[in-house]
């Protein structure tokens, strides 16, 4: 098995068992301990059928290298980050996030949820694990550690409730689509009354049954057809809003009372405003694909907007370096200083509930001031020569653009303020295009101009 095919920029991701099996997990677990130097680690897994076996094999590898293992068992990815921060341990989460049922993966972090990516240890883990997979694990260098099981659901819920107090909001009716993923496990604990006292929330559950085969729809709310059931249910129920979580429940998408999707950029601006009220003058991170409304709102509220590349390891690193209070991505990843600079969709959802429940208007009215521009959403084009098409874009717009930068892919800014970014996929022969402009006609014209070159 060539581990470079499944260990990419941010994590391990592959099909089970042909790419990712227990032998691979065991080798990665041993390498993880070697590279991090951890004497004690924590693991968790989502609802996929292969999760418990992979997590236990990873633990065996860690034990072989002398580390002790705390098994948190079933959990969301942000629960694993909580465990890493709460216990001060390096951690491994077994999930393939929103990928189809045949996939699984491993997200790894150092103590206090510090991300491990290609530039911060993942390549070393891959290479050492490859050696162990090819040549076998050496004799244990120290006595095997111990294994213990812990239940972290209640302390996780208590921690989040302490960060955002929802007890005094007006009553809200909330439809939640868990997509048969881990939201079905964490939402009743945090927003419901399964482990803590009830909040002024009436939760209408959709697909809360944990099922890694995803029988109702893919657990990827970024794809519009996967939130159709939620949109319909919100309108049917006369609910105040809807929430959709992805498979490992680290991302949260929001739907207003009319069933209209609220853009992650609007959520980023809303949460930034709330966090800056607590930490005036703080930095707030946004990736370069979020709406230009986001840095505007940050600045208007006395914060310092910081533009970064796409990707959680980059954003977490930048957040820690600047002690940023919050960070948001167009993909609905939301990062919090109060959560060890890690991402948690649940905490973002709680901020939305607190903002909505703290005033009398609708969510559409509340978020209207953040919707200042028209965006295309991400448009993927299959191309064989990614670099060549990007250079063609540069040449085509060189004389027309106000500016061109290469922070992440190519971002072209036009004289009228419209802009687009084109980035190559790390894993597929795709170029990803995002466009924003002042109105629908300007956005469509700029989008079509860019696509004509990309697909030309």
C-alpha cells in the first residue's frame, strides 16, 4: 500500500478496506506516537461501521510504541478537539467527514487541538508509517501503555453552553438535519435535554439515527440537493430556522424561516461581530473565498481582518500566531479562540441561535446587512492541464484587472470591485472557481468570462 495515495494535505482519507484497513491504522498509530512524542493520546470515531476497528488498531500501534490511550469512543470531530484541549493530549479522530459510506479517515492533532498537516508533521507520520507497513513494527521500545475509556459527551456539552448562554433567549423552533451523522449524537446533548437542562428550543429532528451508510442523503450540506429536505421541513413546521451538520458534525449550515440558505460568509460576519463585542480590537481570520462583506464587517466592528489561504491547518496556524478571536471559511468551518483555535460547527450554531433569540426579528432580517454582494458559489471544471489554464486566466485578465494575487491559486480583482478566485484541487483534475460582484448581472458576466477561459 502506497500511503501517499491516502495521506494528503490535512488528513488520512481512503476507501475501506482496500486503501485504509486496520494494518494501515496500526502503522499510522505507531508513527503518530513517534512523531509527536506523545506519552498519552486520545481517540474518537464517528458512526461509520469501520470506525471502532480502525480506532482500536491505531491504539494498538500507539501502545506498541509505549503510549497510553484514552478512548473517547463515539464522537464528533469537534468533540475530539475538545478532548485534546480539555485533557491536554494529542488526538486522532476516525472519520471521513462528508465522504460516501465506503470511505473512512483519520484527522490528527497535537495536544490542545493543534493541527497536524503536511507542513507540520503529517509527511513524517506518512513516511514512518510506510516503513512500518513495509517492514513491520520493531520490538516495543518501552513497556506498553494502558487503555482507558472515557465519556466526554457531558463535559463537551457543558463547555459549549458556558461559552454561549442560550438560557435567556426567546423560544425558538429549530429543525436540525443531522444527515444520519454525528449531529444526531451531539445536538440532543448540547441543544436538547438529554444530558443537561432544557433550553428555550424546540428541536425538530431530521435523520438523527446514526447510520454510516447515509440512507437519506449524503452528509454534505455544501451540496444544495442535500439540504432540500431541511428547507422543506423548516417551511412545513413554521420553524424559525434550520441547521444542517455534515457527517462528523464539525461544519454547520443554516437555513432561514423561508427555507433559504444563509451563506457561510453571512454567518462568519455575524459571529465575528459577536466575538468582537467581547474582544474589541482582536484579529479575525477569513479565507480568501469568503465575501468581501466579511472583512468590511470585521473592520466596522473595530477588528483586524486577516485574509488567509483555504484550509484548516493554515487557518489554525494563523489564528494562533495572531491570537485571533475567531475565523471563518466559505465551506462553513468556524474556528474559535475559546475552543483551542479549532473548528466547531456546534458553537457557530449556538451563536446564531443566541443572536436570533436575543431580538424579535427573523433570521433573514438579522443577516440582511451582511448580504452586500452576489456570489456564484463554487463552480468546478474538469481540466487536464490545471497550471496551463491558470496561466491562461492570468494572461486573459492581465490588462483588465485592478489586481492579481497568488495567495491561494489566482485571485483577480476587477476595477468595479468584482473579483474571482480560481484554485486547483489537490486530489482531482479540477479547477474551482468562486466569483463575487456587486449585482447578479455583473457576477454572471464575470463568471462567464472566467469560465470561457478555464474551459476554453
